């Protein structure tokens, strides 16, 4: 009998709902929450499948999940993606796949990293051509750390150059990303749980409790376009559970946020029907994985991108099927 472990944080009500739903299949697998103390390199991980709802917020857990993955445990999402695929890379990937993205720039850190001398920056042009960056991205703009998942805690709205010059010196040694703030007319979040999807209207600029209580018209053609592209980017990136964000600007669809593995931080204030759907989708994904797991092999989802690389093919020409 397969063992499923659940890794979660403060969203215990959702975790309990998941556990109860899993226990309805007690004849197929055993499910329980995971308790972690410290890690030993020779320690055996007991689970066959791990549903990760918290490691994007707690990096320590990713070390455990990587250890589990290297023992043949199927971890959803692949913990190596969290450290290897960032928003900038995902935006470049999406653009190669023919999707429209906001104008974006990566900025060298304001301060040099510790224990690195000034002489180490011989390849860095100085002074930076700030005007070229500003002319390309435009204002208003968004600024966020390049190595973190963008959210409201680390994303800053900059109305003009003066605001940029006030904030950037405060970012220290962080590499920052400066991105065009789109003047959108409609905005959506797409929850992709394996091969099932839900697209919901979302307003990121409203108070948190109002963000899902909005109505943006969504035609059948727009829904098909979002889901088709969301399937494509999910499949290439390798996410089991992903949340992407889409904006409509003058009837043009933009993909705005990509490198967002689903985690419990998305749960607060979600409508109850969507929470129930997420719970059911996670259980169904685990059910489908049970018979495919082989503990003697790698059981992670790496996506289509690495497959094209090993065949020395351009991933953007790769034949795609959902």
C-alpha cells in the first residue's frame, strides 16, 4: 500500500480537508501529515508521494524534499524547480513559446556581494545606462527580487524614476527585476492542477478580501486561449500544481506571472467552491500517480524542456499535446 505525506503550514483546515478526502481511499493508500526535525544524509524517507504545500515559503523543507526525491519519492511540485526556475527565466521561456509578456529588465545589485572585491566586476559596464532601462520598461513599473517568487510582500509599485532611485539603494545585494506595469482591462488567475484548470477573475490591486469578488468578462475564445497557453507553459516548466496570471490589454493577452508553484499561501480568501475544487484536484492527481511510481527510478515531473535539451532540439519547436 502506498504512503502519501502532506507537508503544510498554517492552513491546517485545508490540510485536514485533504487528509479526510484521502482517507476515503484508505484501501489504496495511507495518508498522514509529515513531521520533520533535522535531516541525516542516510535517513530513509518513508513516503511514496509527498504533496508539498509550504516549501516555497520555508526553504529548509526543500532540503528534505530533495532528499526524498533522490530516493524515488514522487514530490509535487518538483523541489529542484523552486531553486532553478525563476520568474525572469520563465518569462523568457514563455516569449519563446510565442506568448506576450510585459517588458522586463534585470538589474545588477545596488551593493556588491560580501567578500567580493571591486576588481571582480571588470565585465560590468559602469555607470549603468539607466535611461535606456527606463525608456524600455517605462513607468509606472514594478520592482521585485529576481530570485524570489513575486508577491505583494516583495513587489513594489514605482510611479516614476524618483521612486526608483529612492527604493533601489534599499535593496542591498539583491538582484532586482524591473517590469512594465500593464494598463490592463481584465486580469485572471489560472489554477493548473495537473491537467485540470480553473480560470478565475482576480484584481491584484484591491484589498485582499476583495480580489476575487470582481467580474471581468471572459469569452469562450479567451478562456480557451488562456487554458491552452497555461497548459503549454505548465507542461514545459514541469509544474504539477501551478498558478499563472494573465492580463488583457487592448484585447491582447499577456502572461504576467509564471514561476508560481501552488502553495497554501494562495488559499486565504479563495471562494469556497474553488477551495473544494483544489482539494479534489490534488487527490485525483495523487490517485493517478499511485500506479506509476517506481521506487527504483526518478518520479519527479521535470517538464518537456529538459527532454528537448537532451535531444538537442529547440524547445519552442517541440510538438505539444495536452
